[in-house]
C-alpha cells in the first residue's frame, strides 16, 4: 500500500517539530547550566557577523588586511628581523586606537620602550599603561588580568622572545631548558584565547626570528616560542626592511615590506610596501603616492608625479612635501584610493612561500634532550 504525499508531508513536519522541541530543551538546559549567552545563533542580535577593526596606521596595510585594519577580539603576531619596524607598527595601532577613544597597554618584556619616539608616532604616553615584568609567567599573568578586565582595546606584548621562564632566570648560565618557553606560551594562549574574544581586545604579540639548523630545503627561518602562537593567531604579519631612504647622503628612513602570512578574516598573502621615516613613523604621504599610482589615480611620467592634470612635484620626496602642504589634495587622493580598495587589494596578492617540513627541535613543545 503506497503512502500519499500529504501523509508524507505531515509525518515530516511532525518530525521537524519534535526535533525543534528537543533542541529548545537542550538549549534551555545549556543556558541554565552555563548562563545566558553560552550558546546562540551565529547571526543573532547578540552575535553580529561584522568584525570591528582598528586601523594599523598604514592605508595600504588596512586595504591588504581586507577588513580595514586588525580585527578586534583576536590574537595578532607581528614578526621580522631586528630593526624592521615591528614595534613601530604596534605603536601606530595603539595611536589609532587612542584616537578613537580606546585604552591601550604595552607589556614591555624587552625593557626597551622609548616614550619620546612613541609620542612622535602619535601615542598619548600619559594615558598608555605600561608594565615591565621580570619573568615570562608574570608578563602573561598581567596580560591575562588586563584582558579579563574588558577595559582595553589594544594590548601589545613586546616581545615573545623576551618572555623568559622563571626557571631559566633562577638557573645558572649555560643550563639547558628545552621547550620551556614553548610550554609557557602554549598554556598561556589556551587560557587567553577565550577571554580575548569575549573582551573584544586586540592582543599583538611581537616576535623575533631565529634560524633552524640543518635545513636543506625551504626557509630556515622560524619564530620563537614554539608553534602555539602560529595556530592561535588570526593574523600573522611578516615585516622586513628592504631598503634605505636617503636625503642626499643622509639616511632618513627605511623602505619596508609587510606580508600578510596568515589571515582568518580575508584572503592572505597580500604584500604591502611603505616608508618608515625616522622620528615620524609610517609615511602616509608616501603611501598616497604609491597607492595612487597603483590605482591609476596619480600619474607618473619619469620622475614627475601628476594628479588631475596638475604636476605635484619632481621626485618622490618633493611630491610628498607637496601633499603634506596641500592637505585638500591629499584627502582627495585618499578618498579615491579607498573607493578603489578592492582593485588595489587584488594587485597586492602574492603566493605563499615554500615551507620545509622538518620540525624545529629547539621549539617543539615538551621535547626532551
């Protein structure tokens, strides 16, 4: 005997109603046990899909990141060689967050923060919270307490390499402490990641580069502190100095390249270049020229730069000075660049760099000698 379509539909709707009833009971039980908001719909009122972002202070990098800056409530890793601009970039993020009325802190494990330089980059040093801890455990405990307060917008840890475990501090010079720092970072990130998301704080870990021994294929470079930070980071930025900027014979800045190595918010592998001027930080005018030329907004013929049929200046430095003195022209170029952000972002795409598969035994969590 065949079942009519009407009976089939009735049975299906009854089955769906029973499932919904069971789900509602389960949700109610979870909320009673763990509190309201412990489970919710992804696109509900309590959980908006749009991710808030804080500008990096670099227009090109904001475009390259795909969401207009660094995502709130996420872990960020900035790494690169010495004097490549890691701390400068982090200080620019702090300055941008403060401009928007946010509260920021820096855990200066390297004990090397220069408040005069920070002030030149636009950081309000009077309102900036700073901690210079003795041991790695103390630094990460302070980080955890500040994040759990929910009052911070940006927290910078400078740097992971300087987070020395207490056992290493109390031991003798030359003692072997294999995997201690990796275990410390892994435990800390397991604790931190949930509270960072709930508090909507951006936590930036600055990291240094080390060389693996005996790597035959791929890059021998690795970052300190084990592999945990690579997994927990939503964005990883590789920052490098690629050249010098000279005024006659005097070096006045560095040409810098940033590669978005990992990005959970938008397509990764975008590459951005900008100038970091000594005593000034990221050169906004230099970026306007470079991005303007890339988008076809600013015309370049030989050494001359032109905008709207008017010559801006001969040479990059002269053109930057013109934009500095004529803020209306600079604002007009910036508006047009932001309108063409999608096309510029496509031009920034590069491929991933080949990675070797050999494990780095010096940073494997829990490895023994």
